[in-house]
C-alpha cells in the first residue's frame, strides 16, 4: 500500500468511523526509512489538524447506552411496519406474527438487551425497504416516488441507528447481525412481489394460485440463462456488501474523487440503483419494469445499511445518504429522458 493511500485510509478512519487511536505501520518502501516515516506522520498530523482534529492523549470514554424504555419505543417502529405489511396476509399468519413480535419486544430486552438490539435492528433493516416501495405507491412522478421511498428508507436507517444506541456497538465489540440477510431478503421479497399479482392489487388467494402455476410451469432455456445471470449479479452484490476489497482500481479512483468533492462519499450502490428505481417507478408494467424494481431497491437497502454502522457518526451517514439520493435521482431523471427518446424513435 502506498503512503498516500495509507494516509487516506487513516483519515477516513478518524472522520467516518470515529476511531480515536491510530495504529501506524512503518513505511518500508523507501531507502531513507526514518525520514520517510517522520514525513508520513507529520503529513498525517497536518491533514487531521486541517480537518479540526487535534493529537492528544486518548482517555477511556464513559460507557453509555439508551435505556430500555427508549429501546422499547424505538422497537415499536419495525413492529408496526411488519404488522402493516402483513395486513393482507391470512388471519393465522397475522396472529402468529403479532404474538411473536410482541413476545420478542417485551421479553427479549429483559433477558439480553444486546441481542434484542441486534434482532430488532435486523427486523427494521428488512422491513423498511419494503415499506418504502409500498408507501410511495400514491406518488405519481417516478422521480418523486423514488425520492419519497428514499426518505422512508432514511427514516428506517435512523430507527436502526437508534436501536443500536449502545457503547458496545459504537466500539464494534458488538456488530449489526445479519448483514447478508438484510441485503438479500428485502430485494428477494420485492422481486417476488413485483412479479406476483400482489403488485397489481391482487389478494392472497390470487397469490397462492400464481405460486402454484409458477411451480407447475415447465422450465425453459431462457429461465436457466436468466437465472445464471441473476445468480452472478447476486454473488457480486453479496461479496461487495462487506469490507472485501473487491472494487477495481478505476472504482477506487472514482471513490477517492467523490470523497474529495463531497467529504463523505455517496455509496456506489445508491448511485447505480436509485436511477433503476426511478426507471421502475416511471415505466408501465412490463417484465423489465418488474426487474428494475428489486434491482433499484438495492439503493434503499444500502441507505439503511449506512446507518447500521454504529461506529460511524450519524452526520456522516446523513450526508452520505443525502448525496446518494440526490445524485441518484438526477441520474434517474436523465435515464427516464433517454428511455422516452428511445421509445419515440422506435
């Protein structure tokens, strides 16, 4: 790793992750080792000072966490969202859901508050992308509907941040559990909803008949081909949901440029997927419109995930989400203009 890239990562650790103590590895790539390392530390300190940070002796921070009463209050948000989402489900499913959620909401915090924070933060991360899409159905314009969905997702992110309000999560001693589930399940459920009669206002009986007909339908070659393509996209999507370093060099360069412009870089998933969400909300019902909807919802999932990093300052998550939504909506508006021109010429 070059000294410049190492310095950028260390600055990012302080500004975006609230790391109070930096561990510096010696630079061994140059002949004048002492001079190179002294210069590196001096440049790092000057850069942090210019950003408003001062080098000082690190003191232990007092442990803190939101009380159980505040947790119960915040946990009502995902509980209510799940109950609203299951409004059209059979009575037996609704009763089981009410009983399970109420028991977990009341008893789990008394037994283990940290496990309760993990569970309800995961429930919120899964349900709010679904609610964001469904709650914006009455908005006419595709751009406005995507903006409304993005705001609902940001509100869900604030709920997740509140549920993880504890020093254990801020110090990463405990982490948000179920990252892969939170990335995959909402997208899968929205894809199922988009292709089913439920998207057109159908009821549960129509949904059951549709599922039976789909399972009884013959498997065709294009089904397999499309499944392989979606599986490849899904694999890349899941592998990039963690700190795996899979980004190519050109993307890293673009990330550094965006970070230099905006301070807190908008996430790539939001820049790429909010335009698809705008397009899905703008197109008439079709196969491609239904396919764009779950792919565009990845932006909503990414927005909520930004707030699941409890060690990141809340202001950083808010600024990052704002720029991701604003730039994504602009790109989506341009994409819809391009789509309309293509339709007119064809």
